């Protein structure tokens, strides 16, 4: 199939980001696609965006998802941002293989970005080829949609298009573009880039844009920029707490991968933890464990401190008062994280949040760790235990006296089985099944990916015949390692 060049779809994109912040928006075009083929389309998300799924399956729609057919209302841009990557500051990152097509208003009246990943090189590519392979783009589609089904704020996947272009990594792989939807792509790194220019008015306009887009209540505050910092700290605290509660390991929590909206972004070296261990790391490049599962709250707070630094001149003319305000806002993160995590852990035990639930939760984590219990399986088995059948849970532990003592004290608090079942998923994207599905898709067979999606889109509903999707990886799967896909 030749590059799609037919009449573009009549889609009413806006260009609010580019119009408000032209210094951070570089007009650019996607690379040609030799043979575009639609691999996955998210019909439900298309409907939320008031887009016709059947039109998106046509030539124009596939061209839009690949970036080669641009509606008249759209003006694609590569976004500029900086970032701390594994603690080291990179002053100029930006969209090295991505483009913001524009913003759409969804059926709830909310503005949403349509953003392409793997659409070709830009001036921010830093020597990279700007492309992406089928496997990593399908990974982001599957895991981001699984996160959405779990109720965790996240960017969403509208679709994946195979480009027909080979991509060279360790081997030659088929290329693809992911069409990603987000409430915006504003990042901590966006503010770092703006602050690095020394243009305080640019930082102010960026902050005003972020307030209007994500935290409009801050505009009426006595101190709007302090309110913005508080709102972002609270949103990120709630997000990371939810990651921790489902055993999600992001893997690359650089400041350019922390959104101002509080949505999860960038599903590169990520995974769902199986055996519970706070030191769990899946990323091939995180050799020091900076982004280990148990470090995620601390890293998020560190990232927010970098965000606060960019806002200091807006907080107060007196630098000491500005720093004091920023430190108080970081306290918002700590308090919100602790409260959200405590309430979530209590719900995972089927209990109201109180001191007794907190103590039992911490004790259970110690038992899970000591017996190398699978996170998802262990918590899901509590539902049966609350109904009187503790054997599935007991069978997971080496320390039977320990878990029996814990069970007797937990049952005395009358845990709610229904709450347990709607809080603890049966199905998450198991690492061995993700790799199995992506390997098949890379070889041309999409059935395993589609089946995995069908399962994880309903994570709390146990269904007969899907036992393998609820089972941890076999012993011979070995240590799981993920890669960034660039």
C-alpha cells in the first residue's frame, strides 16, 4: 500500500498547546509509511472521542493514526522538554520520535491530546532513528488499557499501525506507530525546559496553561502557582499509591515521564510485579535499582522537588519564602500518598481504613515477602478466605503458623468479601504472557495480543477457562527483563 494521501477526515482538532506555547512546539511532519496496516483499534476510546471507528479503519483513518494524513484542522508539532534521566539532567530531550497532532474535545467536554509515538525522526531525536517497533507499541497498548481497566489514571492507546518499515534494534523488527491519547503531554520536564531558558514569562504562561488545562480550581486561589504545585503533588501521590497497590513497576520514572495531569505515561521497561519484593526491578538499564518498586514513592517526591524548583520565582519574590512554600507542598505529597495507600491497602484486606487494618496490612506484606508470594494471587485469594476457604491462600505460604495467626486476627474484623473481589484483580498483564503475545505479533499473529486484551480489560471478573491468565510465570521463564524499545 502506498502512503495514504486521500482526503483527510473532517475532525475538529484544536492547537491550544502550540498556540499558547509556540516556544515549546516545533512544527513537524510524520515520516512516510511504506505499507500502513492497522493492527489494533480501540473502538471504545474512539467513541469517547466522538470519532467513528469504521472511519478510522479506512484509508484516511489509518493515515491519521500513522500521521501521514493530517486533517486541515491539525498542525503536528514535536514538543520540547528537558528531564532528569536516572538522576542526570538532560537539558534538551523533547519528542524525538513523536508528534502531537492536536487536541480533541471528548464527549464529556474534556480536551484530549492525540499524540503519535514512533512517527519518525524530529530535531529532538539526538541521533535516534525516530521509529518504533511493533512489539513495544503493542506493549504500551495492552498495558495502558489494562491500567485503565484497573481504574488507574493513564494515557490511553487509540490504535497501533504497522508501518511496513523495518526498524533496526538488536535485530531487524517490523515498525509501528502508536496513537496515544492523554489529557495532555505536559510533564515536569516541560517546566524544566521552560525554566532553563531563563524566560520567567514563558514559565508563567506554561503554568497558566497547566492550570487551565488540568487544575482550574487553582486559578481562583490566593496563590495560584502554589495551588498548582499542591494539585500536581496530590495527583502524583494518588497515582503512585495506586501503582503500589497493584504491584506496578514503571521502570523509568524520569522527570520527563511525570505528567502534570497525574496520568501514567510511557510504558517502556514496565511490568507488574509477581513475587512480592520491594527491590523488584525489571528495566535492563536500571542497574542500581533507582526505580525499583519500593523506591517509587521516594522518586516521585524527588521529581516533584524538581518541579517545585521551576516554580520558585512564581511562588514568591523572596527566595526563602518561596522555598518554604515548596517544602510545604512536598508535604502535601507525603500526606496524600500515605492516606491514599493506607485506604487502598485496607480495601485490599476488605476492611475500613483504621489503625487495625494498617497494622494487619503491614504484617501481611512481611509474610508475603518472606514466603515469596505472588502479589496478585495472594491478595485475590483473600476473597475465598473471607468466605471460609483459606486453603488457596495458605497454600501460597511457607510460614503456615504465621499466616494462620494472621488469618484469625483478620477474620475477627469481619472482612467484606465483595469489597475484596472488586479491589483485588484476578488478571493483570502477566509478564510471560505479554512476551508470548508480543513475540507472536512480531511474527504476524495478533490473536494472542487480542486475547490478552480481552482478558485484562475485565480484571476483576473471574471467568472459567482463563486460568492461565491468572497464573504466575513458570519457573523456567527466569528473571524478567524489559527494554525501553528505542
